[in-house]
């Protein structure tokens, strides 16, 4: 999952813990596997990593690997270079690794069990690390060199999750109520017209076109971070359905669309040609902010605003004017300006965005905020129910929405353990904001939407609890859906 405010969050190890990605792969397996001779090396290396979760990872490394060969300098005896490849360490520093292992140890204890989930081949597999304090971490990908010393080339941790899973959706709803700050949660089943309306259980709540299977504060409108990009994708898809554009249309990257990370297009030169489909794919799968702004500029701000209501947003005015990511960063850069914007009427806001905000140079804008910053006034807003309806909008069977679903499925975001026939995802986060929004299809055919949002204006959010609850909810819905006679 791409973090919306990457520079601020990537500096903090707890965010890096579940984004440690070299290379990316998402693996789902319903149960642990019996080890084979082919997986022996993978298990050995995974066990060495598991031993590093301690107060002194370097000392544990030396204990685990033993004394080095005589030609290894003493300074390298406890070096991560003995276990991780040069390419890996070029992207994840020794300092970051030490922080990761010590902070997880302080929070979850030591690793009591290393469980093989799946071996893709002799050099790539996935595991569970089961910790002493009742949590486990999915190791979505562990890759090693094919030749001795078989150093680790890739490691991708998922968020920690409790070993003791919830037994019902009611229990999950209760756990959402215990999260710090504010939360909104919805899981729903959609009908063939692309509305969230059909239910699994009798105990549901009607909300216009939306009848929830389970929910908590479903109408609570909160900051959603990059999940707003669902509405940009919807506006583009609607334009293509109407014949005004094609996925293959090419536009040029312009300076006024250049934003900041996440993503990488902000490093590309102006005038670079890109298809609308490429921009949409980068916007959703990489949460590329420059791709997003390029699409908003191409479609027009008002075109995106006009899609909020058709996609089921109950309060479109909350997102009017509809901010670009560059405008978002520019406003949060200056507290006085941000407060003036928040207090202004809609037309005054438009004038600010088209005037002083548009005139700010790239160099004038700082995005290094590491704590919650006006998440209740300068943001994009939606409730869990709004986001569930937005996801459901994409399920209607048209050519354009089929492509949109392909784009949503590029990065599945959450490591589900069930055999859903389709998983589409868009998350979003910044300090104090976290959301995960998933479109799922059961083997029996029905579509399901799952949306979770958490805000905390006082402190940043640990994604582990939120994503664990989302996974558990999806598992319960999957089990119920595959028992149905549809």
C-alpha cells in the first residue's frame, strides 16, 4: 500500500515495517505448508531474520551466524552485510533495520514460531512470524540469492495481526469502537447495478441504496488521504463511457501537475507523454500524486466534483473545491494560509487555489510534516458508507469499468488469505489518517465492498490494528459468502 505522505512517514520505522519492499510481491495462502527439501534454505534464512527481533539485533546476528571467517574484518562480525545483499542494503539502511527489529521486539516480543506459508520456488517464499505477545507478522515475500551465501535480496512485511481472530462481525465492530480517535467501517454486498444493497445477515441497517452487512459509525465523515483518488478514477471512467476520451489518449506531463511523493512522476521532465490508462494505473497502484494531478488538470476540477454524487457520496460539498495533491501540500505548508482557506466560502477557496496557491513555486512548498496537520479542515473527506458506494460504482459491467477494475487490482494492498476471485484496492494515509478500501468478488459471483477509515488528530496511527480488522472482516464475509446458495 502506498503511503500518501511518503517523505514524512518513510522516515519513521513503524511505517517502514509494513512497507519494506524489495521486490514487491503479494502472496496469499490459506494455511501454512509442510516444509520440503526445496524450501530448506528459505526457512533457514527466515529463521535468521526472526532471531533479530531483540533489544540488540546486531549482537543476535553475530550469535545466529556464529563467528565470521578469518578473512572477515572484526567490524563486519555483526554487520547486516552477512545476511542481507548489497542491493537490499542500498535501499534499507542498517540503522533502519536496527530500528525495525528493536521496535517490533518492544511491541510484540520475540518470535516463537516461523511458519512457512508458501514456497514459490527455492529462492522466494512467504511466512508467518508468530510473536510471544499474541501477534503474528505476515512475511509476504522473502527472497534469497540462488548461490551461497544465499543472502536476503527481498523482504516484505505485512502489518501485525492478532493470532486470536474475531469470531464474528459483531466482535470486529466492537474492536473498531476501541480504536483511538475516530473510525468508520462498512462491509456490504453489491447488486448487479453497481449499488451496495444486498445483505448476508438479517441484522442490517438501510442507508438509501446501501444496506450494510456490518458497520460502525458508517456515516461518520473522516479524512481519507489518497482514497480520494477513487473519485478521480471514477470521473475518468465516466468520461470514457461517454465517449469523450479513450484509455489510450496521450497527454503531456505539465509543470502545473508536478507534485510530490508518493510516486515517481514528479521526477520526470515536463512534456513527457503518458496515456490516460498509464496515469490512472500509477495513481491507483503507486498512489502517484503527480499522475493524480495530471488527471485532475485534464478532466477539470469541476468534473471530478460532479462525480461525487453519482458515485454515492452523501456530502459532496465537503470536497468542494476538489483539491489537487499539490494544493493540499501547499496549504498545509503554511498554517495561516491553511486556516484562512478552511474558513473561506467555496468561491473564495476557488480564488485562493487559482491565485496565491497556484503561484507558489515547487521550492516554496515543504511537505515534511510528521504529525497530524489539520486533518479535520484541509483534506478529502468521506465516510465508510461513501467509500463503499464508490467502490460499488465500479462493479457495473461496462467496458470502461472493466478496465477500471483491472487498474484497481494491480496492487491488492491487503494480504487476504481467502480465494477471492477479484481483489481491488485503494488506500490512503498521512499522519493521523489511515484508510483501506477493498472491492472483492466471491467465487459464487457476488461483489463485496469493505471500507475502513481511522483518524486521530492527536497522534499518528499504527496501521496494524486497522488492517488486521479489515482482514478479519473479509475472512468472515468470505466464509459466509461461500456457504450461500446464490
